[in-house]
């Protein structure tokens, strides 16, 4: 295996030239953008791809049989397969769902799977590294369904403290887990924690927003049951999110939103 590239191997000027916004100056100074954990800038190739779509095959997908609509549908489904392969999805055609961002993806799990499966006597385990997107939906649902929310604490160096994990997992139906913190950069032992959660009978819902842009991701190898991430944090457009879930779980979940795409006849 070749060594990862170092900064000496990168042509920083050439990379920066790919991003139109970075050609600007602010208050007479070049932009040095350090906020990609919140939202990344877009390279020219992404901007061009979006323009090409709107200029050539813009149409309602899966709703028409004319040439442009079929081309748009084919482009959508091809992107679903590519994203699925990118994250190691075993069945990308049926396990990759598009949302508007990771927040919506996590809300989908809470409002669909959670609403159908959680109630008094159950528990959800969250970690103290979680983004609010993987906290607030569970608290909103808790107010309605009456289950318990527990917390996995941190050590002094911002790692997950798993010393009491077996006790915390007792009676838990789902673990909400970040793969990489957007605040500390902590990378959590996802595969290990998932194995322990499964042994206790719990599913794992992974916030992979920071992980997918930075590390090779294989959801099958990690063993998780759901994984959410956003395109806008990894050089993609705003308004594109992904929820990956195991096929059997997605098939059993009741609809989150109603609309025309649900009508079979």
C-alpha cells in the first residue's frame, strides 16, 4: 500500500484554482477557508455539473416517459449506485435514500423507525460527542413516546468512555453514534461499539457527516444499521443528503412523508 500524500506532494495552488470562490479577496486579503466542517466550498466541476443538468436534462424523475425525463431518472439512479459503492453499501439500489441533508436523514430514522419501535420501557443511548442533529430528534420523539435517553460520557481527552457500556446498553433499542466529531475531531471505534450494541440487541444509527469526507467508508464493514451524511460538507451542493440503511429495516419502516411518489396505481 502506498503512503498517503503529504502536503509536499500536493499542488496547493492548483487545488485552490479549482474553487471559484477562493479566487476572491475579502478586505484586500485572499480567502483561506477553514470552515469545511460546517460546509465546504464547491469546485468548478460541481458547479459545471449542476449547470449542465439544468441546461440539458432537467425534469421530474420517475414521473415521465419522455426522453429528458428518462435521462434525468437514469442520472439520478446512476448517482445512487455510485454513492452506494463509495460507502460500501451491499445493495446500493435499495439501501441509499436521498434527503436534503444529514439532519433530515437522522430525523427520518427517528420519526419513522423510532416512532414505530420505541415506547415506555425502551431506551436510546447517545454519546456526548453527538451533533444536535442526532440529539434533538430523539428528545422530540421521547416527549411523545416516553422512552428513556441515556448518555455515553467522555474521558478527559474527549474519547468515549466505554467503561460502563454494558450496563448502559441494557434495554437499549438504538445507539446514536457519531463516527467523527465536528468539534473535537475524535474518531470513534464504530465497529467495536456496533458489535457490542448488536450483542445487547440494539441497532446503531451513525452520524457519518465528518467521517465520509475524510476516511474511506465501508458501512458493511462498520456493521451499522443506518448512516447519514451530507453532500455540502464534502464539496457537493447544498440540499443533498444521504441516508443509508439496511434493506430489511428500510422496507419495514412506515412512510416519513406522504406524496405522489407513494401511489402505485
